[in-house]
C-alpha cells in the first residue's frame, strides 16, 4: 500500500508562528483520532505517533 492510500484530508488550519517565523504544530491535531500521522519527505515515508506516556516517536 502506498502512502497516498492512507492519507486523509490534511488540516488546513494555518499553524501558529513564533516571532522567529518558525511554525508551531499541535501534535494531537497532526495525529488525529488514529494516533498516527504519515509524513513524506522526498520519497521516504515516516510515521509520527504519540505513545501512551505522551512522548512523540518518529519512525521510518
């Protein structure tokens, strides 16, 4: 299965930005109710998830 088949409609809410211009994203909104989000960089797919302990894990 390709990452396109798992993608859902992205959150179109613009991120808050810091004074330095760096965007801030809410991890809870990124992962949604499924608890995971797929992130693509070039041709590589990564999975972002929140653990039961409230930690973020990014895996390839």
